[in-house]
C-alpha cells in the first residue's frame, strides 16, 4: 500500500477527513489524527498510525515485523507505530488501520458504524 491507498481506505470510514500534520498528509476522525505520513530523517517514507499501547510494544519488539518506533515518539509517549507501507502485508495493515480508526473515533460514530457492520 502507498499513502494514496491508505488515505482512500481510511476515508471510507464515517466522520473522517483528509488533513495535514506538520505539513504532511494525514487522516483525522472527529478532529483527531488516525494516521499520517511521516517523511523525516528518523522515519523516511513512513506511515504513522495510532495503536493500543500493548499492541505498540508487541509490534515494535517483534523484529520479524516491519513496524518500528522512534525516539521522538518515545519521548512524547506517543501511542503510534511507524511502518514503511510497502513492507507491510496489505491485509494486516488494513486491519491495523481499522483498529486505529476504531480507537480514535467518537463513541457515537463508532457505535453507529458497529451497528451497520452487525457488531453492535
């Protein structure tokens, strides 16, 4: 997946919008970032997205995964993980992005979406 595919996937969820974060493209739900492009010296060509803290540690500690974190995220206790999207399994990445949206969405939006999915 590339950024355009990530953005298109996330924009299929309710209450999402394309946005900018520090001059880089991102996607928000309810005004909060779900995922954003991060092309900096410490994370060139990387996608950042929100994750549960336990999931974060599991993803970055397992060296067999393409997921990583950076000192900047650790310093500010950011609950996000990074990945170069082309290195990740697309199905797994879509699953993680769905979880990122679910964790960030407003409770009323999430409840309505779950009801549509038959998961309420």
